[in-house]
C-alpha cells in the first residue's frame, strides 16, 4: 500500500498540469472559433503537441460567403 501512495503522490502534479493544459487549450481553441471540447480531448491525448498545433493554426472563418 505504501508503494501505491508513493506512486500517486509523485505523479499527481503531472496529472494536474496535463489537465490544466487541456483546459487552456480548450479556451485557446474557442478563441480561434474551433471546438473547445474536441481540443480538450485532443489535449488530454497529445498534451503540449496540441498546444503547438493550436498556436500555429490560423483562425477558423465563421462564414464562407
């Protein structure tokens, strides 16, 4: 049981940081007229790579005409 608590307490900051990054990316995506929920999920999987993709991507157009 002690090894489990040592493992969870050591990795807890990583989970908190990864989740916070996912929330930031969702807000960034919504600011670029993209789906916040989709980018939240992608950020949970890709992490900082999703942030880089979002920063490089241009803003989505609202209307085509």
